[in-house]
C-alpha cells in the first residue's frame, strides 16, 4: 500500500524519540527531540501516523524505521533563479522512502514514486536524445576548474558580442579567469564548483592542453572553445549527492549538471582528485537520476 504523509520538523523530532538506535546516517539526526503541539498531534492522528492514545501505528513505525536505519541516502536539488526544489531518497537494507522538502514541510512517500518523480524531472530538464556539442574530459581537478573558469570568460564574451553586435574576445588574462571563482555569479559555472576538491590551476590546464597561451593572453583549446558556444545561458543547476555507509565509513559522491537547453547539458562529476566533464542529453541525465532513485 502506498503511503504519503506530511510532517513538520517538530513532528519528526517527536518521532525521533522512538528510535534511540538510529544510525549515523539517519534522517532523524537533523531534528531536535521535542514535544508536539496539539495541532501537530491532530495532524498525526488524522494522517493515521499515531492512534488516539499517541502510539505510533505499526505500519508507520516500520516505515519510519527506514529513516532511522538508513545506510544510503541520495539527494537531488533543482536550482533555478534562486528557487530550490529538493528530494531526498533514503534506503535501509534495500527499502527506500522519498522525502520532499518545501517551505519547511516534509512530504514522505513509501514506496518511492519513481515514475512520478521522473515525470517531474523531465518537465524541468527535458528528455532530448541529442547532444549539441559532444565533449568528454577526465583530468586533474585543478586543471578542469581552471578550464571551466576560462570557459565562463568565453561564455560571457560571446553573450556580450551578441548583445552589442560586435566581435567577441578569444583571449583573457590570468586574473580575469581566476576572478570567476570569487565573483559568485549565479550564471557562472565556476561559482558552482566550490563543492569539489582542489583549487583551480592555470599551470596544469595549460600543460594538459585545455588552455593555450600566447602574447594576446590565455584562450580555450579547440574542443573547449566549441563547448563554450553551446553553453551560453544557464537555465537550471541539478545537484546530485550520494552518501553510502560502507565499512563503518560514509562514502560521499557528488555531481552537478548544468542545463542550458534540452540538447546542451554539462555534467561534472568528482572522483577523488580527478574531475570528469561530459556533454549529456536530457535522457542521459534522467537515466542517471533514475538509477540513483532506485538505489543502484
């Protein structure tokens, strides 16, 4: 039977007291143990979370046990114009529950409504099969970050050229590229890479051929230059975070996708001291999210 309930932080803090043996990854760790108001108690009775005596119903106790015993968690955020839509999926021994958070209210669904979730993501991301500019690069995190900084400079130059109907620049100085990481511009890809390890290194990017340099300044290599023309106006950022408890340790994996249009999506993933940058289609990104929602 499908279950959908809505909880306030106070309600989850109250439920937390029923699970003293919660794991380190338990969602309950986010909430303070607390009493509940009469309003919250009435809501829990109405939603059949508890009975009239305030005792958690058996089927609800079993469902909340997934939150308490969590060994894997996946969170996806869709970030557009400062607005954030967030879904977290928590697994315990293969069973999963989804948690949507909006305006301080948590909506819990069991089992995970996979098809409805994917339909929602297609609305934002699109489900195109084609890629405007094929691109794939795996390399040192510092070198990749520096190349992305130069990519942002080129994106801005192209947009400025289009707006003013003038020839756009191809060369930039070192300070201009490095400033991309401190300017905190929401539409700059560089601004979103702070979650990944490593500092940008122009020296490494130049030595690996991602960038070139001459008397005019620093420019993108041919493949990165082609990529810049398909990544102009950023529409949506998709943040993917996966945490697994393995051998008494939490293993964290993170990726971010930058959606420009349904055929132009840049996917950046961290792997220890390396980063991978790929052009993906809308269908590719939906498939990545689907696998994570299924706990694969």
